[in-house]
């Protein structure tokens, strides 16, 4: 019997005591009082401060690096550059379950032959103070040979574009190209026959779209401390969603055994996918190895912007065909994604998600992965899905206008549902697209009359969600409290939600359970906290661990009463005889059993190591009302309603917070966020002043609507909920803009200069 | 109070001196004594520039402990505001608030609540950003800056202090100590508006400060218009003022004002806005500012 | 499932390396990230797709 069947959804026959209620967040007090320890908070005796020298050029050959003057500076203890790391072959390695090309990882962590983007790490220094480290950076002499650069994805695809990698031949095209290019890969998602579908269509909408790279904008910059000791043992403390990933890459790049790197995750001040890779940890470890002292490294905000992953910018083409009555006959798209300096944009998931909201017979999505002289993209909240959704959901809105059908009705008519075969492969089980559309349609916000210059936009979104490797240990303390050790850093309250599920299983108060994020030596492997997996997958493993512990409680009670274990049931935190036939025994509480554990067989614990399957996809539909200032192009968001399928909300207020946060990030992406490069390819706005994320006063209260269509593959029906709500936002905003102004803009951001220009053009100005 | 920031080795000592004099004269003496001296008032620009390693002053003179520079005093023919008065302090001064709402709203647009506890008009002016919010409002109000230097004291119109991005007309050792706001004529109103893509915590893409005075029959008899962020420094635009003077500030006058403001704008394309956008929106903001100033004048 | 992988790799040698890493399998309506040991029923539909990493680290 597979774990999925074992731990499938069961309609609860009794009222749930904790699940679905809001309890106090385990880490809440520490976070609001400033006690929580983040990446840069650790201080060790003898600790040095590291700093990174970064390329001022977008593209340059590195002919030589002279570190001698920096090394001679008093207070400098170690200087490293490319020579301090062995090169890695081009090889996809499994870092956990993430496949990365280790040749690119080593080059991104520290430039080798070339600097590939403004901000690319060239060398690093450890010194007794941060000021000395920065001073030492200025003494490092780098002989650069500046090369022509390319920033924009469309430019990078041109045959005469500056070439970033002479050895890169486009993968996935037949015949194989005979010349290298910046195009890393072509891919295709195909279902049915789009040509036939378009031939069958009464109406075809065909448009082009462009989006800009945007940064995840986490508050906490990347930070770590690494310590390497004389016996070859290393330790690293890092702000990361996955310390097992930190361990794997640090060990590999530093040529160490995995067992010799112990990694501990600090609290993390946001990641949104942007920390699903490492930048500083191998540098800190290499510096520490060179001087034998612990080294702290923390990025400044401008380093975060210049050198860490945004998500892709894109150029997209979309074509949708439909019958007069609204039935879609074919969906086609071509997605060109800029990956940054190394291949690996989220174009694949973008292609897979593009039409996932709909039950279609004919789909063809072509994707291109393109490199350019910008930082290597990393994951960002439903990676790629938000980008292709901007295009597809904008086109869907135009289709609804063309057909004269309400945009929600058009989507309902074509909605994915149980039994729908998705273009990317699987057939959906029970899913909540119809329910999320109906939640918006029936929401009072959808009926509020609009005034002049105001408009309403709707869009839908999809994200897969994932499971993955998970290890959990539950130790029963002698006072009946529980030490729950998890291997997934908590970004959003997950350790509380997971404790709540354990409390529900065990029948005890949640505050009797203390959840801790264990280091890499205390648990089996854990995939990173990503893909909205944590509450789903770690929760599922924790439920399993709880049931292991409960079975042991039953066994101990059975031994105490001298009756068969089958005759003992666990109810409401107590072992009881299954029936009066089993005997007449006073129920034993969890505390009773824990107190006597040493007499009944020793410590009680449950541990589970598994690869969790059965993640439930999550659909969302959102509606936004905006008001446009016709004289400045400024967009004010009046109200925003996000309805997403959570399967089951373990902690409703956490779920609402995720929907709200996702909506806000999408609003920023839609309105003002963009990277501005000068003509030399240098980033001009590496800070929050001019990289304009929304501030609180830019936003209305986001109305979050929790839709619950239980995931059949989780004991409480949980789906991942952290990502989908960002997916529809940008299209919803563009759709609202057309509703307000009759101007359609197919390029992000919808910044005041762009909107005003379009309004001027409409008015013949 | 000299302290070595870092003593790297015998030959390479970086020293930054910090001094906090208690009189204006002592401050002037310190500023005159060191080529690399910088004034620290609120520090909301200076400390950011220091952290970003844009500047490496050898001497920082903190003027926040000079009591005379932190006072708001009523004089016979107007109000004097110390150059080191913080935004939050000025905002609590009832008379200033009632008299110069436009200057105050401009000053209070700078940064956040926390920044308002530190930021000063002296700093905002002498940082000499073309986008400084309080400057067009002060210029429209006809404010003068009082300057103390090694050669004594002088009064200069605010519009003559900043001469370009990061540059002022102050001589070596000179310090702006206070601003004088002349008592406005009856039926005068002022206002300041800026355009930013967000709603706060941003820097003006364009800004307009307007002060106008009406006669008994609601005809504008005097006006001053100053535009920010559309040239190397805040502009005084007489053509824009002339569009209002002699009119009831009606639609036609406002349209001419907008046109004059757009015509006077000589912005650049940069990360904060395009040239064409700034020119167009400059006119829009000037008109909206005049409408607020007009309403205030009518109420006075 | 493992048998299916082996057979596929024999029939289509180019697929081999792809099956070794970086893929997931949807069997009917459940996606498995490590599906070697999953049983396949005679009428099961198995669909091989790229492994999904994922962005937001969250609930």
C-alpha cells in the first residue's frame, strides 16, 4: 500500500479541534520582538567579515586577477578568486531533486573565464572588520577585457548578438544547429492538433506580449556564516529555504564530503524562490578554509539586486481560437524567456501552465530559453506561470470582449475540472478552478458599480505544487510534550500549521508541541521549502509520524493492561479500550504513557523518511478594480479580491496572508517594477527607492477568499497555497486598465509613462 | 573628539572627525577649518551617502545641537524657521501650519514618519537635489535663507542657493542657519504637489510649488510658481505666474499656466521618468497645485 | 514503473539519460517525483513530465 493511499483524504466524522482554527504563530513573538535570529545575526568568537568584489562590466573577459595588495593589507586574513575552486564539468547534478548544471553553478558563484553580468562575483575577502574587507576589495586589480553585451531577450536571440557562451548550441531543435547562439533550448508542450483547432474557430485572438524581469524583493539580504576547522570539518549557518541544498552545493564546490558540511538554517526573511540557490556559502567556506576562522558574509541591497536572481523577462506570442458561443478550439503560444547569464529560465513551467486553467483539446506551446548579460534567474513564486498567464489571460479577456461574454462566464465555459487532460500531461483529479471562478462571480466586490476612469479586470491562474523528499522526527518528552523536528525552514508559519496537524492527530493542545527546524545532521534529507510543498508534504509526513507514535502509545497501553494492541484505540489524547469487551480500564493519557515510558520499553518516538507524492494543484481567480488618472497615467488599486483553492486551510489567517502577499507582489510587478540598465549594461536602480515595489499606502486591503476542494492525497485535504495567487495578477491589472480606459497594453510594467503615452495615442495626441 | 574609523596600518589611516558644536559660530569655524568638512543636520541624505561610500568626509559637523538652529520664532514681519528644525517639529507649529500649508505639505512629503523625525529644510536645500520637495514650496512662498560664514551673515533668496545637482552657491565655511518666511498678504494661499509613481516613500518625478494672492474681487494680483525635478535645480517660472496674475484663475488661466509650466520644464530622461512624461505631467501638476492654492487663498 | 522506464530506455536510447534524472511521472491523476516503485495497473495512464521545482517557499 502506498503512502498516498495510506494518508489519503478522509472526510472527518467529528469536528476538527485545531485544524482550520487560527492558533498563535509559534515564531510570532520572536519575530515581533526582534529576537528571531536571521542569517546575519550569528556572531562567533574570532569571526571575520567577508566581502565580494563584483564586476562593473556586463560582459568582460578576465585576463588576470592580482590580489597581492589586498592580501598585504593589515587585517585581511584571506582572499579568494576563481583559482581557489576546482572547475566543474558540464553535468546536471541532483541537488536534492533540483537539477542544476554544476558547471554553471561554480561560474555563477565566482566568475571564471568571463564576467557575465554587472555584479558578477570576481573575488572575495575576509578581514577583521567589514570596513577593512571593503577597503581590500579596492586593492584587488582585475584585468578586464570588456566585450559587447546584450541585455534584452529579443536582442539576445538575434543571429548577430554578442555571444555569451561559444560552446552553447541550441538544444531541442532538429537538425542540431551548426553555430553557437544565446538560445539554450527549445521545448514544446503539445496536445491535439492546433491547426485543426484554429480551422474550426470562428474568432481568433492573436497578440504579442512583453514582460520585464522582476526581483523577488525579500526583505532579508542573503547572509551566512561558515566555519572550517583544521580537521576538515565545515559548518555553515545560512538564511535559506533549504539547508540540505546549501550543504550539497557547498560540499561539491569546495570538494568536501557531504558529511563534512553541517548546515543549519537561520530564520529567513523571505525568499519567494530567490534563495533556492546559493551564492555566498561556498565563498564563506573557502575563505574560512584559507584562514581557519569563521567568516560572516552578508549582501548589501545593491548586491542583491545586481547579482541575485530575478525572474525572467519575456517576449511572448499568443493565439487563441474559439467558437462564437465561447468554446475554445485551440490555444497556441510561443514563449521566449531570458534566463540571465546561464541557461535555466522558468520557461518550461511557464509553457506547462500556460493553458492549464482550461479544458482544451488542442494546445501547442513552444518555449525558448535564452541567455543574456544579466544575473542568472532563480525561481519566483509560481516560476514562469505568472509570465505566461499575463499573455494568455490578457488574450482571454480580449476574446471575452470580442465575443461579448462575461470574462468569468467564458472561463467557466472552458474551465479545467476533474477528468480534464492537461496539455502538460496528467489528467486532473478534483480541482477548484470552477469553484474559484464562482467565488469571484458571487463575491460582493464583483457587483460594486464603477465610477468614471475606473475599471474591473479578472484573470485566472494555475500552479502544480509539489511533494518531495521529507524527513520528520517526533520525540515524546517525559512530561508528555512533543519535540517535533522538521527539516524545512519556515517562511510563512509552516511549523505552526504542521504542529496543528500533529496536535489534531495526537489529541493534544498545539502548544504542547515544540516544532524545531533541525540541522542537516539531525534528520534525513529534505527537499527545500519550495513549490508550496511544506505544509502539504511535511504536514503529510508529520501526520504519518504522529500515527507511528500513536501506534506506539497503543502498544504501551496494551502492554500495561495486558490486552492485545488491536483492543486499544487512541481517542482525544487518550488510550482507551476499544470496547467494554476489551476490559474495563481507566483511559491512559498521553502524559501517563510518556511518564511511564521508561518502564514500558523506553523512549517513544516516531520518524518518517519518505518521498511525498500527490500534491494537489491549486487554481485561483482574481478580480481587481482600478482607477486611472487620465492626466498622469497613474493607476490606483481600489479593491482586489483573490480566490484560491487551498484544499483545506489548516490556519486560515496564514492562508489569507499568502494570498494577500502574492497579490501585492503581482501588483508591484504589474505597476512599476523593472530593472533599468544604462548603455554599458550596468544596473541603474539597485535599491528599493528606484526599484519601485508597492508601499503599504499604494494598496487596498486585499480580500482573500479561501476555496476548499480537498486534495484527495492529503489526510486533511491540503493543497499548496503559497504561489498561485500571484499568477493572475498582472493580466487582471491589464484587463482592468482596458475596462477603465479602452486602452490595451501588452507590455509590463503598466507604469505611468507607458499608460500616459498609450492614453495620448488613443486621444490622437 | 577625533576617532580613527579604522587604523589599517601605519601608513594608511582613515580618519573621520565628528564634531557637534553648540553655537553657529563654532560650526562656521569648524567648517572653515577643513576642506573635507560636511554638515550633518538630519543626516537623512548624508548618512545614506556615507554608507553607500559616495562621500568620504574628513570632518562631519553635526548642527542639531545648536539650539538657535532648531527654533521657530515669530518676528514682526514673518516667521523664522531654524535650518535644523525637523519636519515633525514644524508640523506641530500651529501658526506655521495655518500660514504656510503648502510649505509644510512639501516638507512632510519627504520620506517616512521616521525620516520626518530627522529631516530638515536646511538639509533638503543644501543637498541640492533638483527633486527636493520643500524647495519649490519655499521658493513660491518667497522665503529667504540666512547664511552665516567666516565673512559674517547674509540673506539670500532660497532660489539662489542650489545651483545644480549637489552644488550650492555657499562659500567655504558658510552655513544656512535659518529660513525667513515673510508674513503673507491677505487672501494668500500656497500649495505643493508632486508626481510620484507610488503614493509615498519616493522622489518627485515633477513637483510644483505655487503661492498666489487674490484681491477683493477674487482676481489674482500676485503669484509665484516654482517647479522641481524638471531642470538642474528648482525653477522660478515668471511666465507661469503671469498666466495667473490678473485673472480669476479660471480654466483659461489654468490652461495657460499648465502650458507655461510644460514649456519651462527642461527635464532629462532618467530612471525616474521620461522627458516627454515629465513635460506633460509638469503642466498637470502645476494646474492642480494652483487649484489648491486658489482654494486656500479664497479661504484666507 | 521501473520496468516501463527500462523498456522505454531500450526502445528509445536517447531517452535514457532523461529518464535517469529530472523527471516526474503522473500516474492517472497523481504526480510522483520518484516513481520507480509505484505499481502500474493495466489501465493506468502514465505521463512523463519534467520535474517541477517551484518557487515560493511556503505553506
